[in-house]
C-alpha cells in the first residue's frame, strides 16, 4: 500500500490459486486499486486545526458592527441565497434583538449543512466582534420551510473557536447553546416563542430577481454489466443535464435531458446488451410537482408527467418523522402507463427507516407492489461517511403469473452514491450550474439459485429526482439527531465560509 495523499492510498496485490484451475480459470490474479477515506480524515492534524481556528480571524471582523435588515438581506443574496426575507425584532432589557431570516439555498443544494453554514458565515460577518444578537434561520425549498436553526452571536463565536456546544453565559434561555437545529414546522421552545412576540423594528427582502430562472445539474449516466460470461466489464455512457424551474411556492418543474457519449462493443446494435444501450437523445424525466409541509412533521408531494421515457403518469408521496428524526415512515402510490406496450403500473409502497447511529447508520424496510408489478420486500442497511453513502440491500419479490417477473427472485446488491463537483453551484448569467446533488452506481446479483443469469426489473421503486426524498429531507439526513451528529462538518463549513470571505 502506497500513500498518495492524506485520504488516498494506492494498493497493489497479487494472488495465486493453488488448486486446479477448472474450466480454464486463471491461476494468477493481479489487482491495482485506489483506497479513499470517505468523509475525510477521522481526526484533524494540529496544523489543520490551527488553520481552521485562524479562519475565524475575529480581528478581521468590524468592531461594533450595526447591520441593517437591508444590508443583511443583500449579503445573503450575494452569498448564494434567493427569496430572502429578513426581520429584526427589537431587544429588551432581558433579551437581545432577534434576527428572523428566511432564505432559499439557491447555490447550496448538495447539503443543508452547507446551506446553513453559508448563511451563518454571512451573519457572523454582519455581527462583527461584539455583536450579541440572536438569529432564527429558516431554510426553504421551493419557498416552503424545510429546516430551522437558532444561533446566539456571542455563543456562536465561542463555539466556532472550540468544539464545545455551550458557552459560559446562559442568557439565551436555550441552555447557553451557541447553535442548535430545530424542526421545520416551527415547534419552537417557549423562550423562542416569546422572542417572536417582540415588535419588528426592520424588515427587508432580496434575492428574487433570478429565483425563477432554471437551475441546471450535470452528471453522467452509466449502464454497466460486470463479471458476466461475456466479459469482465461492459458499459454504455451518456451525459445528463438536469433542469429545475420554480413556478410558485411549492410548485416546480423538473426533468433530465440525455445525450449518448460512448459504449463498449457488447452494447452495440445486435450484441448481447444492445437493447439496453443509452442511445437516444432527448428528455428522460419530465415532471410537474407540488409539495407542502403539514403539521406534526408530515410532508406530501404530488407529481405528474414522465417518470422516464418508459412511464407516463403520476404519483403521490408522503413522509412522517418523529421529533428527533430517528424514525421515519413514508409511502408512495402511483399510476403509470408504459409507453411501449400500454401496460398499466400501479406501484404502492410503504417504508420504515430507523437511525441506528446518527449520521452513520440507518436501516430501512420497504414492502408493497413495486413499479414492475412485482410484490415483495426490500431490506436495506445504509452507511454514511460524510456525504458518501453505501446502501446494502436484499429484495424478495414476484410478479403476476402473466408478467415478465412471474418467477420469484431474491437479489443482493449495493449502491454507492455521492455528490459530484464543488459544494456550491456556479452562477452563469441568470441560471445556476452544478454537479449532480447525488450520483450513484452499484451492482446486484441473484441469490438462492443455481444460475446467475442477469436479472433486472425487480424491486424497483418510482423515485423522483427532486422533492421529499432529496431536497426536502436532504436525502433523508436532516433529522435533528443526524444534524446534531454532523456538527463538526457544519462548524468546519462555517469556518470555510469565513475564510473565503463569503
């Protein structure tokens, strides 16, 4: 093993099979691989910790800063936010002033932790060295709330200079926390409810000029066949441009446009995998969706259009989570018609997910009728390293006797997924361009049978590109317990923002 960088090693290995090489198998094997430490290093070196501490650079912040609502709104717009609303509630003898900020993370779509951190960096800059105000930040998606965060300026500065959650003075009434997450439906502590009763002294809005323009996400699309009797690795590759357009609060259009790029010879016309080649230019997904948060941590979404080139129809999704987000229940019901045969598909699925280790390990069970018409269950274990996820799953399902999925199949597989490109999107004129919020690749295999003929179509769920499962729930990781466990990442992201001058 040869170290290349702090998080990457090159591994070289060789092995020999000493038994008889039956069936013409090779006796020698040679392997070369890159090993990547997912989610960054487990601990920071003293040098990097000093760099992050100096990024705070409190001496660079203006003393006795007195931000106005207008200047803070404009600063948030410049920092990558849209639909910004700022209200300042007056201070009293017992409580400092409260800044109530509502903002859409237009350029911070890959992670809600990054979005909150970017807003906090702007606010810390506005408060200066001596600011003592409080902040209630509401992060939105399609102008509907998805997450709240509370911060106290003095305590926050102390927390940013060290890993402790609490500052010395307990004047906030919130156990002296410099920073804390709150649920999206404004289930606020009583002390915050009292703060919100104070009169509004200032208000301002910003960030609407480009908020209605498209947001583009770029990614590859890859079809693969690995370790088959026909070859070690075969592929078909295409480029995908995802687009999203906000239309009204909660209402948006989203779709993907695909352009073929390359493929191996076994994906050519007439070859064994030719029917699965990515070979057509055009739209895959094209959906009109509306989502809305409801009381008691419930959210619903209704969508209609093309799920992909094969399915035209619509679906309704719903999600509920408990107070700390460790338990989540969700359901999907849809009606689709296949474009090639006209068959009717009616997926109806329910799922339960439990967080075993916040921000590290989740388990999920899904049951019902899948998109292919097969009925059964899927059990999954989801493991997180920072923004990288590994999903290990087992499925057992069977379709109707007259369908192509009439034989019961058990499958084992994995999917590894991660965000592509920089954390922040880039503005190109009135639109934003970014890498895909999450891109995944995996393998699956039949189990419990004598053969391993390639099998597809089983245990497929109708998954939308945008909405409850992605942007609203931050890919199912914005429960309070998961967010609190990612405090180190949020703290580092704020310090990065301060160092970058955002």
